C-alpha cells in the first residue's frame, strides 16, 4: 500500500489525497484515544455484584425437523429480538470443536497487523471483506469495531468458496482460515 511507504496515492481530484494527508497529520499530532471512545471504568469492568445477563436462547433443533418447530423457533427469535436485540442459538448441530476452531481463526485474523488485514479490505459498494470502523451511535461512548465478511456457497458447490476468498485476498499462508469449515 502506498501510504505505508510514506507516499499518498494519486487522486485526480485531490480530495482523497487531502483526506489521507489530514488523517495522517491528525495521527501524528494526537497520541491519545479520543474522548468519545473512552468508556468509564465501571462500564468496562463489571463490579463483583453484577449479575450475569439472562440471554434469550433459541433452540433451532426442532426447527430443522418440522414446520411446527420452525414456527416455535421463529416466535423465540421475534421475542428475543424485541426484548434484548440478540439471542443465543442452541440445537444447531455444529460440532463444538468446529465452533472453537472458527472463533480461534477469527481471533487469529483480527490479531494480524492492520496492514495485513487491509489486504482484505472491503471494496466500496461490496459487502465482503475487512472493515474497521467506530460505529454504533446509539451509545454516548463509541466502540471500536472490526468486521470480516465473506461469501459462502450453501448450495453445495465445490466447497472452496471460503478457502478461495482467503487465498485470493491474503495469500496461500492464510488458506487455513478458509479450511476451518472442513475441520
């Protein structure tokens, strides 16, 4: 990437180059986390008296077997989204070792240096790739957020869509990330 080498990419309109320069100048001057991203200690470190969140559970096992089970799971999802905005899925049949491997693979990706993650950067107008942002304006304090989205061929196909994504964007050294689903 040109910026990493200290050069600003050419922009025929000069807008992007100016923005990149402004960001780089800001980074050089400001050596602290901006105030909107600093959360009070109490919000980031629960007290010993804090109770565990009662997360709604949706059992999709029956939904995979019959229409009545599907209706029940759909009602559970609707209730969980209305009350909490999220839920935990059980009964899905995913091997716990596979789930652990997927979490470990994701953690490995997000632990990579930013320059490496940027090789998988989401292109404008697309929904796949790496994106880093500080979002969620519903809170007074803003979280840092990174995402990695990629396609999956759930109709069978050759089963290599995820492997091909990682090897084509990051290189053969990252093939293991796409192989997790085959574990």
